[in-house]
C-alpha cells in the first residue's frame, strides 16, 4: 500500500537524506520548504511555504496522511549573558511554535497506525555550555512529543530523535576546518560526528509500520555523547 508522508523543512540536509531514503519505498512525499532547493522534484509534491508565517495550504495535503516529519530547527550558541529576548523568542518560534502549527494542520488527516517525527538535541538531557536557548526550545519539543504520543495513542505514534553535531549545512560553521572537525569528533565516544544518511535510516524506520510498538520516545542519535564517558 502506498503511504503519504508530509515533511516540513524539506530543504534541510537531513530532510534531503530522508527524502532520498523514502524515494526507494512505496511512498508519496508532500514537502514544504521556504526555498525550492528540493531533491527528486519529479518524485514529490512540493509547496514553497514558510510554516511559521504563511497560510498553510490545506488543499495541498492528501486525503490520508500516514507519516509526518517536522524538520525546522536552530543552532544558536553563545554565552547566556549575550542572549537577547529576541534570540529566545526566535528559537522558540522555529522549534516549538512552528511544530505546534504544523501538527494542528496535519493531524486531522492522519490515519490509524500513522507516525509523526520531531527532532531534539543532545543538549536537552546533557548540559552543555552556550546551549541555553536551543536546550530550552528542544526541551519543549521533547515534552510535546510525549504529550501528543499520550493524547493520540493508540492511533498515532509520536517520536523524536535527539541529535548531536551532524554534518549539515546548518552546522557547517562548527566543522569548516580540519581542526574544528577533529575536535568535534573527539568529543564523541565513537570519534565521529553525525551523518545525515544514518539519521535518515532511523527516521524512515520510525515512519514505517515496522516501528508500530514504539511511541513517546526521544531516541539519542549522538555517537554515545549523552550516555558514555570514556
């Protein structure tokens, strides 16, 4: 049976890997992004939309939705004393406000045994300097994941992936030299940073019926950083 998956923030590096992974399955993808930098345009439905600001195009959605992914996020790192109120408000708007708006939009069309996926950060459960704003916002994402998982069980599964530093365009400034990259790798027990393809593999699993006994989980994908000290 063909499945319909809706992806917000579809032009991000990880989203592109998820799209490539799902393109090999029996899946119709409905992708939203502020830009039209989307892979495999001939294989997806696309709407150039800002999920935070634009009127969401309800006619764009299929009649039945089997999976949803909310990708938009931020990496806003600096000392706490340098954050302004606008920084916290902006991070909250992207990570939490956009997610709530997106899910209120898609949930009426999500069918039984469907799945929803959000993204958190290793910095929520593992205190890290300079991560105050993103940790606060992603902490709310984790709370939203569990609350919706409880509210919509057993009909819809909600899970989240808590990522460490991953090789994406958003993280490029943290790994744009050999020295930065090697120091970032060394902070992880597996001595590497995240790879979008590995994250896409797990995302595709959680969106599929193979994960039918998993809900309300925040799964670390962090090279062991949150649980291991070696």
